[in-house]
């Protein structure tokens, strides 16, 4: 069985505690490549991308656009190839 990895909410700057989700660039079931952008988020008034650390398949999305998410919370889960 392939390993799964949780994609966590990241800080854009050291002062970020809450991140706003602007756009989800993948859907459940999508196959993603390593370093592919997954989510566009806002922290400290600037937009940034959260990227995939590996290739695999999106098996769970736990956020929606407009959500406020704490740094360290799980955004989605990828089953690695």
C-alpha cells in the first residue's frame, strides 16, 4: 500500500497564525506531480502557493475557499505513488 501524506497549512511569514484559503487548484481523485501547486492561500496580506511534496493522488480535501485555517492544520491528503 502506498504511503499517504498530509498537506499542512504553512506560514507565509513568521507572524502568520491563521491563513485564508483563496483557491483550491485540485479536486479529490486528481493525480498530482511533485512541486505542483495545490492551494492558493493568503497570509500577512500576500498570496502564496502550497505545493505538493510528492507525486500521487488527492484522496481527501478538508478545506473550502474562504476558510480560515490555523497554521499546522491539515488541508488535504495525498496518496503517494
